[in-house]
């Protein structure tokens, strides 16, 4: 991966949309990306689109709903064109699309069909029930997408000088580090690697624990040396706490411009009651977080 050739920006015209647009524009200008602006209209009534359900709707009622949807499409198209013009004025190639269907599934299908490299979305605050049971649109996209996802939290991404990368020595975090390197080279940024060492409860096996810890340090030192050869400034820290807590704590201390994380596949039950490290960080972080995913692996 050498950058973000195709960026998908799902639009919902909420209060965070401008920050999402500005973030996508920032990356697109630096990576010479093509941007796809997508608005998904959920059917005003799914029953209208199922044949032989005249028991529910009279013909004139169906027509009213259909016309309402068409009017929404017209208004949306006008708004999307204003965003498209904004991108084009910055020299960014942009296409606009309006689709009808389930929001999450439509976004995911579109990302596959158009060979998207990065989905840029905003994260909205929801109630406790939404977080635990239903999940927000952004959380569902993060958990299901086979593409990398950049989550914007309030403020737009408009500079990258300091990058915080979560690292657990597994393939998913190695890919996250590769993305961090791409960003570091593009923006001449510093990378700080954080490893949350959750093995300390097994410290009663003192000899084994210390050997594993030393091996981790050896690997990180080799990574640092390799980074120096690529003219990338990098440091690291191993914190003796769960990964999500270590990353959140470091966000407050280090104040990076962006967090880069990998994500493994997790069972739905575990995600519901425990949550992945990536999901926990996205919920708690107050800065942009990019979740790195690849099509050619199971992370």
C-alpha cells in the first residue's frame, strides 16, 4: 500500500459532516486521491417495495411515499454538488452517488465495488443502549468493513505531525504500523508506538515473563533502527496495562494528531459485551482514529 488512491466519504448531513469533508479533503490533496461522496437513503417505508402488500398501502399512499423519496434525492443531489465543488476547487477528483437501502450494508457494498482504500466517517454520541446493543453506524462499519476506516471525532484532521500507533506484535498491528509509516513519510511526522502489556498477571512465571518482555523490546528496537534507516523518527513505550487503556492514557499525555490501530476479527458476542481494543479507543478518543484493515487477511 502506497497511500489512499480511492477515498469513500459517506455523507449524512449531520453536525460532523463538515469535519469529515475537511478531513477527506486534507488526505486527498496530499495523496492525490479520488473521492467518492455517497449518500444513502433508507426507504421511507420498506413495505412499499414489496409486491402484493396492498393490504398495507393504498395506491395513492404508495405514490406519496415514492414522491417524498424522489424529492429527498433531488435536495440531496444539490447539497452533494456543493461539496463536490469544494473538492474540485482544491483539484481533487470527486464523484457523487445517491443509493437507496440499508445504510451500513450499502456503504460496505459500495466500498467493495469501487475498490476503496479508506472510508472516512464521523462518530456521533449515542445513548447507552445504542452503544451496548444496537451500535452506531460508525461502530458497525468499523466492525464489518474489510477496508481501512478513518473515524473523525469532532475536529477535522488538518495536520499530521505526531502519530500514535498501537502495537501488539500480531499481523494486524504490523499492518497498522505500515500505514503509520506511510503517513509519517508523507507528512514528515513522528511515530510513537505504544504496547499495552497485559501479561503482567502471569508475572509469577517470572523467568518466562522477563524473557518475553525482553524479546518485545528487542523487536521494537529493531523496528526503531529500521525506521531510522528510512528517515522516520520513532520511539516506543511499553505500558503495563490493557492495550485500550494504555492507548487512551497516551492520547492524553502525548496529544497526537491521529491514532493508528489494526483490528482483528472478533466474534459478535465478544464485541457486544467486551468490545475490541479498536472499538474502545474509538469511543473514548477525542481525536481522529484510523482502523487499518486489509482484504487479503483476516484481521
